[in-house]
């Protein structure tokens, strides 16, 4: 009977302590995921604004290089070299962005070009 009445001297965590630790880690993970989700949206907005600013500057450079002066009507005109045999375009499409005639589409943003020709084009982020 002595062997059953001896005091147990084992070291370790109880089930309650482990459950509390798991719950705390879960709460911290949930807070981190929510915070990271907001950062990706902010990053997409910033990428679109940066592309918008670059496209606006590129359209002004395109206008200055044309004789007679004309504004670009598509992104294709901005990404084509401006001089015969030249290698420099006035606008470079960012990596990972899909260009179309009047839109650039990133992972979670779209830049749209409207107007051009006789009037300065406008660029809109969405």
C-alpha cells in the first residue's frame, strides 16, 4: 500500500495551463491576421497611386515628344519607345501588372486611363 500513497513529485504543466496558453496564442494570431489584412489593402492603394503618378508624368513626357503635340490615348503608346530604334519608353509597366489598352491591373488594384488625344488623359485608381 505504500507505493500508492507516496507523494507524486512530477514536474510539468497541467491541462488547464496548456489550454490557457493555446487560447492566448490563438488570440494573438487572430489579432495579427486582422492587422496584416489591412496592410495588404494599404499596399495595393499605394501601388496604384504610385503607378498613377508615374503614368501622369509619362503622359506629359509623351505629349512633349510628339510633333504635333498630342496626348496618349492608351497605355500601349506610353510603353512604346518614343524614338525610332530607341529602347526607352516614357512609362514602364510595374512587375506583376497586366497591361491592357486603357487599364493596368495589379493584384488588388486597377488603374484606368480616360481621354487623351486632344485633351490631357485622366487616370483613376480603383
